[in-house]
C-alpha cells in the first residue's frame, strides 16, 4: 500500500500598492472558511481567494495563478490587474495545528505595483500603511457564527499568514520607508514566533 497523497487548496492574493506605497485591504463578506468551524467575515484581508478546480485543468503552471488572481481581484475588489508575465509570488502555508485536522492550503501573494491596476473599487476597502496594518493585526477577533458578530482586525491576527503576506507586499512598496518598516516587522515576527 502506498501513502495517501494530499490534495491541497490554493489561495491567491494581490498585494496592490499605490504610488505613495499604501496597501489595499478589503473587508471580508464571505462567512465560509477553509478552517473548520471558523469564520473570518468582517475581518480585513488582501483581495483574492481560491483557485477553482476548473482553472487548474484549463491552464498551464504559468497561467493558472495569474488568471485566478485576476478573476478574484475583479470579483472581490472591482479592480482589473495587469500581469504581463508571472510576477514574484510568496507562499504561505496554513499550519496543521491551527486547523486541527489534515488541511493543506497554500496561499500566494503577488505584488501588484501602481501601474498594474485600474478600475473602481467595490465593497468596503481601505488603503493602509505598515503601522495601520500592525494595529489591525493586533486587534484581531474572528467572527462569531453563533451571535452573527463580524470579526475585527486582519484575518488571523498578528504574525499569521495574512499579516505576513501583507508585510511581504509592503517590502516591495515604492515608499522606501514602508519597505524597510515591513522588512523589520517580518524579522520581528520571525523572532516572536
């Protein structure tokens, strides 16, 4: 008998930056989650979402993530993003101990510079600096499905996957100060964990 292979889920997120270096976050309206029994409705996150099974059959390795990311950003934030080639991607894996069961979920953040997006934002969004992101990460509370109360802060909180992906986006910011601040924060998280 061979060992059973896993079938991972794949999430793609856009680190969309402005010319002054701020980063786009959207308030999550979906109550579903890959984390069993958890909802992040009301929490803040980078625009993006899951790669659909059909997309993996229609595309090559070079196109599946850009196509899925473009679809998710248009659907969730109303923006069109332009990717002329495969951009740098930064993976973040959802830890098994967080999910309490066998879940293999990879998330990638793709940095989108100011000249690579256009359109009218939809939904509840905000542009944040690294300092504002830090405050959102520290005040994380998940949604409560029983009471219907929405979550607060950035999805999963300080040092977790969404926070690290947002900081990685800032490390490519056109604002040098934000870039250094984000890199310092990533180092601090590494030593805090």
